[in-house]
């Protein structure tokens, strides 16, 4: 599950002592080269993580220690809505802010004045709210050529005209009646739009899919849970893989040098881990895929046989770092299970993990060679057993949906955490039934500070 903030407006703040807002010169359609070179484009923000590495780092220095105390509001723009939360990162192109709000409503706003240019609001069928796990949030958009892409709560991918907001094409991702949804920002790589799905709390089978950026035609699909005959299926007893969760509700990263996509995966279903004994690959982990075909190159599980809702979706960050005097092409992720992980992004090899919250007790330690946790059985709820209290971190994290940032000059990463605990009580096996579109977790839970 993910936590959503409740906000009413988007405010653009400038330093009173800084020069007036300098907007970039008018540019044409967003090209593949624009996206590949986004890290060096200090004037714009063209994708969810600013660049394919998800570093979210800007070299702009107009706001600094000397003038930050003089920030003042320039405008406030009301997004209206139903208090469903604002979790999106705005895109910025040609002086225009493009962002989404709850229910996947999309706005284009003049960045200098706050004037609305256009708004697009999807229409939904009655009953959708009943199959949404974690609120009607949307975390952002993607952009390519003269199109803006958004994924909707009823599992559609929609391409909007960047100048008018008119629908150019839309493609059904999956059937929302079976609790498939989509809340993350799509990612454009070349002529493909990559999108994931949400719904693990309802027993979906998670996947990542690529679509033709011009037409919306599906190009490839990669399931996060291996089926019969695929490596890792043996970690799922019987047919539990069919309803095993592994949703892909955050946005991935892309390494152009190796043409590799990196995508985090969500919790297994149901939460009651006694009903799916085994590691349950590749849930609560991360999968590296060939961007052209979707073929899996490697996978890593942060929390095998997850019993605590420790989604591994948090957007990974790619960085070239030095570890023990050796250069490493690294993947960094701050996880909901309370650890910061560093992996070799070429091979998937574990490098190290460091705790990010105090009092972690679901594990007694992480193997320094493999990265596999040693489970504290006293903090793992058993089917029909007593309530397990004070599990740390709680199901909200650690680091939940909120993305990291990385300063490549200082080799420093920045992230937020939730310092919460949770109590869990697992239901008896006979009380846990899968029905399409119904909640499928098999536990009672309560989160608290």
C-alpha cells in the first residue's frame, strides 16, 4: 500500500532576491535525444525522475543558503478535486508546468503566471473506488514529441496533445473490475511508453508493459511473477502465482548504456505468507529488463516471502560510485523494509545494505554476501495465530512511494522515511478466499507511530 498526502494547491516559490524566472526559449517536440540528455538540461524537467537515472538532481543555484530565507509565494493554483492527494512531480517544458492530481486529472499551467492553459479529466465508471487499494492518487506524467502520457485509475494509458490537452489515443492496460489500476508516471524510452500496474492487495499478477508511443499499440509484456516453466516459478506453491501480487506501481529507471530498464515490484498476495510458502519471486524486489524486448536480465529480492507489505517499488536511482576503492555502476534504493540497498546494476550482485530507521526487528540481519535477510520469526504473523505487535518498520515504510534524490558531485543520496510500527494478525487459511475485484490480504493490521 502507499500513503498519500492531502493537499489543496500547487505553489511555485521563488527567492525574492533572485532574478525573475527565466524560461527556456521555445523548443519543438520532445525528442529521444532530449530525453537521453535530460541530465544536462538544467532549464527543464522532462520526466518523472528528471533523468533516466532517477537522480532528481538540478545544478541550478539561483536559490541558495543566502536567499532561501526570503522565498515568497508567487502564485497558488488550486487543483480542486476530492482531497485525494497530490503526489506528482511536475514536468516543465517551454515555460509550461504539466502535472497530474488525484484521479489522474492533468493540468498544463503557465509557470510564470499560474494561468491554466488546459485541463484534462478522465471519466470513470461507477464502482471504481471500491477496487482502489490506496486512494485515487497519480504520481505523474511522461512526455515525447508533442504528447503527454498519463496512466489512469481504471487502468488505461492515455496520450494527450501537449498544446491542447485533447486525447490523441488511449489504450486499455487491463480490466479495472479485477482491481487492476495504474498510478505511476509512465516512462518513455525511444519510441516506447513503459507503464506498470497497481492492485496487489486484490490479488492481481503484476507486470510491466511497453506501448508504441505514437499509437498505443502494446509491444511487450513482462510478468513480475514467473509462470510454469519460467525460472522462479518453483518459489510459488501450486497455483498461487496466478494471484501473487507483485504490482509495479512506481516508475522505473533506465540505463541507456546497457539498454536496461529497472523496475521495483510490490508485495505478494495475500499478505498472509503462510499461504504461499517460498521466496515468491520476484515480489518485494527489483527486476532488470531489456528495454527492447522486456526479457528479464536479473532480479533481486529485498524481502523474500514478504509478510509485512514491504513493497520494493520505490523508484531506484542509478549512479556511478566508488566502493572500497573500486568503481561500481550502482543501483540505489531506499526500501520500505527499513534498509538502503546498493546493488551492481550490471549483474544484480548485492553490494551492501544499511538501516534507515531505528529499531528494525522483522529481521535479525542482512547477509553481507547475498543480501538475503534472516527472518525474525517472532515478528512474522502465522495463520490463525496471535496478533504480532510492534513490527518495525510498519507497512508504510521505511521509504514508501516518495522518491530519492542523488547529488552526483558529492555522491550523496537524500531520502525520507516513515518511522512507524505495525501490528498484524493473520487469518486462518479457510478464511482467505480469492475473488476477482475483492480485497485479498488475509490479515488484520493497524499502523501507529
